[in-house]
C-alpha cells in the first residue's frame, strides 16, 4: 500500500513521534524474507552486498559489541539468584612462645602447632526487596537491545552504502561510455571539417572550432575515469574485496532500474521500524530503569548468607560427623545517613533519562525528514527522467538533421556544434538521472529502515 498524502503533508504526521511524551516499547527490527537489494536483479550487486556483510569490519565490531552487551545482561540477571561457592583450605600454624596462646600451651604441655582442614560450600543471596536488582537487570537488557538495534542500523548502513557506491559506479561507467562515443563523433566531425577546409569548402576558423570541440570531448573522459576509480576503491573498503574483485568492477554494466519501495500506510508504525529509532528507544528504557535502581538506594538491602562443610584438625577425622560445621546469618545495609548522596545519584539518573528521551525525539524528527525527502526525491526524479527522455529523443533527431544538412552545405558548422553540445548535455543528465534515481530508491529504503521489500523496479 502506498502513501496517498503529499510529502509536505506527511512530514508533520511523521513528526508526531518526536513530540509524543514517551516512546512505547518497540520490537527489534527484523530483516525481510527476501533482501530488498535483490529486487535490483543484479548479480554483481548481490555479490558486493554479500562480501560487505561477510567482511566489513564495522559489522564485525558491532557483532563484538552485541556479545559484550549480552554478557553484561546475563550477569545482571544472575545477581537476582543466590551465589554458591565451593571452597577448600588447608592451614598449618605454630604459635610463638611470646604470644598468650603459645605461652599457655607451653605451660600446659600442649602442642603449640596445629593443622586445620576445611571443605564445603558457602552461599550468598541479596534479596531484591525494593526492586533495585530487577531495575538493573531491565537496564542491562534494554542496553543489550539497543546494541542489537544499533548493529541492525550498521548492517543497513553498510548494505545501503554498498548499493549506493555500486549504482554510482554503474552511472559513471555509463557516462564514460557515452563520453567515448561522443569523443569519436567529435573527432570524426573535426576530420570532416578539416577535409572540407583543405578543399576550400570550409574556413580554417571552422576547422579550429571543430578540433576544439573534439578536444573538449576528450577532456571530459579523465574526470569520469578518476571518479570511477574512487567508487571502486570505496566498494573495496566496504566489501574488503581483493584486487581480483576490484578488477572485475572495471567491466561496465547496465544501470539497474530504480526500485519502487512499498511504503507503509501508517507513518508512525513505519518510523518505529527504523533500527536507529529502536536503539534510541531502548536507551530511554535503560535510562528509566537506572532511575529505579538509583531510587532503591533509599531503602534497606538485605542479604542472606550461610555455609555448611567439614572442618578438622586432621585429615583422619575430616569425614566424621563431628567435623560437620554450619553457619548462617543475615546482613542489613541501609544508607540511612547518606540520603544527600542518594538524592544526587537519583537526580543524575533522571538527567540521563531526560537526555535519552531528547535524543530519541531528535532521532524521530530526523527520521521523519529523511523519509519525506526520500519520497520527494523519488517522485521528482521520475518526473525529471520523463522530461529528459523526451528531450534526448528530440535532440538526437535535431543533431542528426544538423549533421546531414552541414554535409550538404545547407547550414553553418556552428549549428552542428550547438546541436552536439545540447545532446551531450541532455544525454549526460539522463544517464546521471538514471543512476541518481536508483540511488534515491536505495535512500528511500534506508530511510524507512530497510526490510520493506519492493513493488518492482522502474523500467522507464
């Protein structure tokens, strides 16, 4: 289903998210059953994206951050459960005669030394009376969710950048191909005019102008070659591709037709699927949970502890019933006279929550503008393409007519050069438009969070 509203009307609707007081919990974005970039039906682009997903170092770093965040969340969850430690010890001691114990032992004829062996488990459990541990666990889970969403955003960015670089490369190669064709045509025209000048049918002035036009056509090739080299290097960095892969990109290919992204009819739901917004929202949830954890410091903390095991002065009696030892107790910790510091910690946590909420609102505003801009770029790009196609068709006829008339001596060389220049400009714009429209469709999919499939491609 497509948006029926105009771009201008859509922007304030999308911005509703950014002015809402509190973000609701959003699920982590999920990828599509069929990756959106495959709708371009370009095997080389598919290979480029596969290489980027497999070898891009930014994605490798994002995967490592997910591992760290999940480990922290697991640790926070484990804090809610009792901890059990198994311990064993062996101790040998000999008391000095200068100590009371040593002196008494010597006077009574007792040994001043002993060996002590202990073995057994001990347990410690902090009771979550006022929800502090649960709040920390919720914060860790939200932070892990934000990290996963940020990894999704990084993945989408890498795929979109790879597709953008590839489409720009194909556009530049198509423009280079046309520039070479124009170079040949200009050289042929310059040779024709020079021949006519030698026969006295054209002036040297016309010959010089024709050769200058040929030189200008040749000069247009170098900047395109340079830009192509830049895009191939850009793809090499994104995909971590080897030299053989980069050499394959030197072979020109067709510009894939632009996608027609399938747009969600509900702007709010659409915007919530963006991974960067999901990450910002999870940061808000984490900050809110940290406020609860800070507030729990106003209340007492109760911990239960105990141990049971075996203790003996010798190994022979270590397994007897008399060697059994047990201990239990409770610990109460209450920052009763530290409420000033607790107040500061709570205020700091609330400040971080407000910061996270402001960042979420800013992300929502930016996202809404990106969606509106992407849709406008697609619509205007298609309009421009339709007019450029018409213009190129007419200018091609005009150029061919001008050349035929010049050969017959019916018009001046200036008319031919003018017709050539107009066609070159229009054709170059059309080629750039085709690549730009395909890139705009990628920007639209990226602005909508990716994973929305497509309704096909343009074939205009």
